[in-house]
C-alpha cells in the first residue's frame, strides 16, 4: 500500500517549492509520506457485536525518518527558502517539539516565525533564551502572550535590545515589579527610555525617578503624559531630583550618565549620597590639584578603573579644568584601584575630614 501511495506523490520539481504559500511544498510532502506509511487496519470477521478497535497509528519509525529528512532539507536550503518553509510549520500538529526546537537553532532570521509563534513550553523557550544568540532572544521577547516567568528571565539577560523588544511587546505579561527593573535598566541605556515612558504600566512614580536622567525631548514626553508631576522639571534642578531619589535607584550607570549629559552637580550629589559624605567637601576635593579623591570615590563605589580617565576628563570639562592634574598624577592614582571598596571609603572619609 505504501508503495502505491508513494507512486502517486508529486514529482520532484513539484515537491520543492520556493515560496511560503505553495501547497505542494515540503509540508505536503511529509503529510503524504505519513499517509503512505500508515499501516492498514486488520480485517475483522463480524460474528457478534463488532468489537471496538483502536484507529491505526502512524509508523513511528517512518515518521521520525521523514521528519529528519525534512529538517535536514530545510537546514541545507538557501536562507530565503528556509524562512518560507519554516513558516509552513508553525501550526503543524504532527511536528514533534524536539523537531521544532532543532529548527529553532537555525539562524534567527530563518527560524523567527517559530520563535515568535510556535507552540513551545516555557521550559523550552527558557533553554533557547540561555543558549542561542541575541537575535533569537529578541524574537522570543516579541512572542504574543509572553508569560511572566519568561519576562523575568529576559530582564536578567544583558543585551538591552532584548529589553527594548520586551517593552514594545504589548501582550507580554509584565508586572509592576518588572517595570521597576526596566526603569533601572533604562538608567544605563538611553535607548530604552522612550519605549519605557510610553508603556501603559509606566507610572508617575517611575517618571519622577527617571526625570533627572533624561534629555529635553523625553522631559517633554514625560510632562505631556504626567502634566501634574509633583517634581516639575521647570522648578527642580537635576541635583535636587537626584537628592530625592531612593538610594537603590542611584546606580553607577545613572551617575555616569548624568556626567555624560553634562549634569555635574547632579553627579556630585548622587556620588556624595552613595558614599555618605558631604557634597560640598567632595566638590572641594575635586577643585584641587589631586585626582586621588576621585579614584577613591570610584573604587569605593565599584566603578571600573577603565572608566577613570574618561570620568576625569568629563569632570575637568564641566568644572573649569579642575582638578588640575597631569599624567604624572594618573600614575599616583593607579594603586588606589587595588584597594578593597571598604578601605577606599575609609581613606576618602579621612581625606575629606
């Protein structure tokens, strides 16, 4: 029976489509092969009320063989054909999840339809998030109805493009505590802020925390969405806004970003609050002829020594070329970064008096 059914299959040119909508494609080929290899039901002699017999099952070995053939064929196809053929498999009820997962390890450009729409368990998607490329992660972050477990897994990933895809996914099950995490991530990545401000779960409290670290355009967007902010940008300086933030929101990324956008006073206020020192004394130490206090501050906060030269240059640009130091002073500051943070904090407190 299988032999006669196979003879009726389409010829080779008909069985190799190049478009996603060709009904005589590889999906049709596999379904025909499954039907051809299905064993015929045994003949039953009816001598009494007929006994119920289970429906015939596909030959598992043949199905595995042809599924493997399909996967290998897709994997060897040109990239445009890969995506078209994979698109046909999104709703295929007979495709085992193991086969679907194997196809999801192809380049993200080809397997994006499966990553975004295939019926995959959270465990399978979690495995893909942790073992595939950033492009795979972005596609998963765009899945409709993304569960909160996966939302939290995505928040722990480093690439900010994945977080941006999550923010733009209106159907992702984001909870209020996740928005707080996204606000903290936005302190370090300016590209997240626009999408964050437009998100339905973004609140006035989030807006207050973000106000000090955004530019004029996003300030206008914040003011348009929350016209009755209790901390208006027009009357409160960035330094005052930083002074009202929770310590947990004063990340090193936020401090460096404030310095990068020219908010030296806000940078000093935030650094002094985190170090628990007087802002005026810290400013005075940066007006002298030594960069040791800056090195101690960065070490105490855990800011990488690789950022020292850039931070010093930005402070000098915003602070009338002070502290007035030369390259020789840089050499004196280097050993400071070998100190434990607690010891650096103690030495800074001693210098500031």
